[in-house]
């Protein structure tokens, strides 16, 4: 999270990158922030499951 474009991100990561295209929670209602948080949580769970099954 934070660097969504390879040509802009200063990090020197040579591995796989995934852009989750998350909605920016800035200025959103508490309900919207909670929905974004829940989406992040589910994506992390799915990613860990994917890594563990590989």
C-alpha cells in the first residue's frame, strides 16, 4: 500500500507487486472507513492463504 505505480515508487523491490486499488479513506465517514478496513483485512487473509498454499 502506498506505492501503486512501478515508475513512481522509489522502493527497490524486485518481487511481485500487486495494486489493490484501494479507496482512500481520507475524509470518508466512519462506515466507509470501516468498509475499506474490512476489505484490506479480507485481502490480507486471502493473500496469506494463497502464500501458504503455494
